[in-house]
C-alpha cells in the first residue's frame, strides 16, 4: 500500500488501485478507533475516490463519533 501511495505523486494512472489503498487505510484507522486518522485519509481520498465510497465511510465515522 505504501508503494501505491508514493506512486500517486509520480504516476496516477491506476486511480482505482490508489483509491482502494487510501480508503482501506481510512477503514483501518476507523477499525482501530482512530476517527481523526480515518477522517484524514478520507480527506486524501476525496481527490481520487468516488463520492459514494467516501460517503459510506464518512457516515460510519459519524455514527462512531456520536457514541
């Protein structure tokens, strides 16, 4: 995953793989209880991923933050 993230700066042709990597990192941070970290990765993903993908994770983060 780290290579995919570093490649973003050099070659962004494989947008789907990069989107997957960043969203996976957001989900991992969410699962670890790090809502701030998950939100930071969602912010990164907003440049690449589709809105529904980001929305679903953001919705889950909102529910967790409410608890």
